[in-house]
């Protein structure tokens, strides 16, 4: 993720937050500790 500019990481987080799948994507992200840490580093 360090190779991806912060603005693109932020955009990815925003897109993920808008996924309408009944919360499945959000649960998957929250269960993935590494991905959660990377996202929180952007927020």
C-alpha cells in the first residue's frame, strides 16, 4: 500500500464504504486485520 498514493487509498476506502451488499464487504474487511490496519492508516 505504501506504493499507492494516499489520495488513491482514500478514494478506495470511500468506494468500499459505499458498497451495498448487506454489509458483507464491511464484515470481510473487519475480519482482515492487515487490511483494517492499512485502511485505518489512511483515515
